[in-house]
């Protein structure tokens, strides 16, 4: 009998081995880009926890985005300025019926009842609420809870897999491997009386720097090397236009809660530098519970928003400004949240938010925003300026590509998206560089490019300075006071056509003294910045005091203000907004529109970094703008 039992067991095992496993044809679809610094894998996620799973479907015609953008953005194109409608964009990029069917079939054959699945109206996103046990079985993953010294928690898996025949139909699955890496390190944490507010905001570097000096005088043009004011910027860049078409124009400034402005700071600045604007406030666009909090004050919480609004208002007076205040005090927010608000198709068509990187609303935490997600709540402003970023090496290529695609679509709609390049030179957030695996590391030596500025569909703005002892009439240099302007080469995105000549010229005529071990020197990738503007010694009213402020956070809203003024002049002339401007900036037609910056560098990663030189360079881009010339060229276009 014992022999019979063993024989039966052996036969059964052989039979089971002969039956193909459901996972036999699974392939890894994504794995985490970088292991989280200072996060601790605490424990397995409860098997009955419910996850809001989202399956982003592969879209059609993504290869056409650059071509379509060039058709409406290149000054030599006969269809310049004829931007696309939202319907055109959805029709062009919607996933195929085959893709929708393949993913639906896989999910239902895996045991998920069809009635549990929700398909977006544009057929680009499939949603299902599923338990951890179901999800782990479905995508061959293992979910854990991670904790941070700040008290923050998040969930995630190290990798996930899908059937080989389904892989080509899936862009991204969330929540999975995408991890919110960059909360403050323990040696950088500061006390916050609101507890754990703004966790997502802390994951994304941003915010200007200060040298701690208070400004006690009202400077004139003779002091611009020490104190930058509105008049200094007007003199530097020949800004000489007063808006007349404000009712038809729009300018949005992105702020991530808990960063907030103080009205008393705006009025203090206006009283000294733009008296007619005392009492002026931005139009608050509250995105996913965005609130202008005033309970906690200081440079770290008010510096960014005060800076952005004081200079944007002052340079575009009397243009109203939209404050895109994003995220509540509990969960915070990320780039995808504001993209949701300005383009409803992104929530339901593109793949939507990632609960491990983006705020997911309603927020069920105590004190969180209980309203619906802000999806398509406002028309995209003609210009959006954002002074935030994250390390390209800390996110997956799929996540970056999906978001970059949306910036391209905003360009097709006629919106100029402007991002600052960061303040750590060739290094990443916190001065970290990339290790041998291409992710941020304490002992990394490779240059760490920023995101979203590496996306070829945004305009990346670096920082310059009036050199000590110089005047507004002298050439500026790359910013080397307090901060070093971010610049370099992407490891994700290929070289766009509009930039090819400039990058090839730089690498051929001014080859950097670094190897491929330090930066992507292939000559085939997106490079940044595109352009620069002053970013040193700004006089800003913060928490009731005038302080000196530094950073590419200064440069982005200043350049955004110039594009807003150009849009105003075009609208007054019966034309449309300029939209995506990079093809024009790099064209021969606009070659005389910049002040070339040829001194200074952007040190980091234990090196001097890149060096400014004649023509485009990865420190200051094409140079700083000559507004009068830019305006003339853009007005000449249809």
C-alpha cells in the first residue's frame, strides 16, 4: 500500500508538471527604477487590502507627436499657430480596439468579473478595485508597506509581470513600482507643526534658496549686481510691453501645497516696486483641495509662491494670474494632479494618477480633501510656469514617457509649459549623483538630469547672474552664487529634431572633458536647458521681510511672464497664443533673439560640471532673451 501511495503521488506530480502554468508566459513589465533611500520595508500589505488598480493602455500614433507639434510650432510651417482641438487629440491617440480587447480578455480570464471593470470613455484606461491577494496573483508581484523617518508610508512592489502577448498593449500599471523617493533625508528634516503635511510636495524638489541676508534699502539699477528688482529685469531683457488683451489671455503659476503666498508679502513688494498693484491677488484655482495655508509661515513655506507671484504680477501688470494651487495639506500632490485639472482626458485617457507618486482624491485621511478629483476643471492656460522637478533617475521610463506625452498634447492645444532646471548643477536633488545602476546614490559619480525638463515638449529654463561689479549693460554669466544652474543630457528621451543642430554643434566644437561614464554623450538625447534668465539676488518679500533669493525658481516665472506678454501682443493683433515655443527658439529666424552667455559653469558630482560657451551649452542653453526681438519675431508669425 505504501508503494502504491508513492506511485500515485509521483504520477500526480508528473501530471501537474505537464499542465502549463498560467504564469509560464509571463514577462517582467516594469521593475523599480531605484531602491528608496531611507525608506524601510516594514511588512507585507494585508491580503484583503483593496487597491485602486489602473491599467494604462498603449496609445496609438505616439510617434506623431513631435511631427504634429512641429506643424503648429515651427516658424517655417504653413500651419504655424493652427493648434489642435481636444477632439483631434483624443481621436489621434486613442488605443486600438485590439489593445482594449486584449487587456480586457486577460483580466476576465484571470478571474476578474467583467462587471467589476471600468473602461474610460476614450478607452485608454481600465480600472478595477481589487484585493492585494488578487493583484499579486494577477501580476506576479509582492506588495509591501514602506515607512520613512518622517512618518510617511507608502505601498509598492519591486517588479510586476504580465503575459507576453499582453505586454505590447499595456503602457503602465499602477500602483506598482513607482516610488516617491525624495522625502527629506533625516539630516534635513525640520519641525513642522502640521504633522506630516505635504508628503508628496516634499518628494519633489523645488523652491528658491536664500543667502539669509535681509534687504533694507530700495535698490536702483546701479545695484542690480547685488539686488535684482523688476526694473533690473526690464533693463536686462528690454521688456517694454504693457498688456492690453488681458481678458483673452491667461497665465498660470503652479504651486504644490503646503507652499503658499502671503497677501501681506505681495502688498509689501508692490508698495515698493509696483504701487498700483497693492491689494492685487491671484485667481485661486484649487486643484484637489489646494489651499493657500497661512498657519505656518517662513521662507520654506512662502518663499516659492511669494517669489513667483510678485515677479509674475509685476512684469505682466495688469494681467490676472491663475494660481494653480495643487493638493491638500494631508496628501499633497504632484505634476499629474495639475495636468488632470487642465486636461480632463489625462485622468481617464492617458493612464491617470499613480497613487505612489501622485495625490489620489478623494483623500480619506483625517483632514484630507473629500471632494472629487479635479479632472478637467479649467481650460489650460496659455502659459504655465512651474519651479519644481524630480530626478529623472528616480522614476521609471514608462512613468516619465506617459507624463511627457501629456506635455506634448498641451503644446498641441496651444499651451507653453515652462519648468525650471534645478539648482544643483549637474547633480540631482540634494546634490546626489547617479550610481552604476543609473539611480541616485550617496556615492554616485554620474551626472543626474532633472525631470520634467528632460521631456522635449517643455521649455527648460536655467539661471544666470549679473556678475559682481557688473551692470545691466554687461554680459551676464551662469549663476554661481548660492546655486548652480541645472543642465545636462537626458538618459530617457531622444534628441528632438528642433534641437539637433545646436546639440551636434556643441558636442563637436566644444566637447566636454567627461566620458560616457559621467553623462550621455551619444549626441542622440534631449539636452537642457533651452534658455535662461537671471536667477540671483532677487529682492522678495517673504514673511514680512525683504530677503535675497536665488535659483532657477526665479528664472522660470520671469521667462513665463515674457511669453505671456508676447501672447498679449499677438492676441491684440488678432492672432493666437504661441503654444510650444522650442522649435521657434532654436530656428535660424530667432537666432538674434538671445544674449549668448559664455562664462560660468554648473559644478556638481565632484566636477566643475559643464562650461558656458559660444552658442547653445548645457549650462545656460541658447542664452538669455532679448524680449524686444522675441516679440518682433513672434508678431511676424501668423
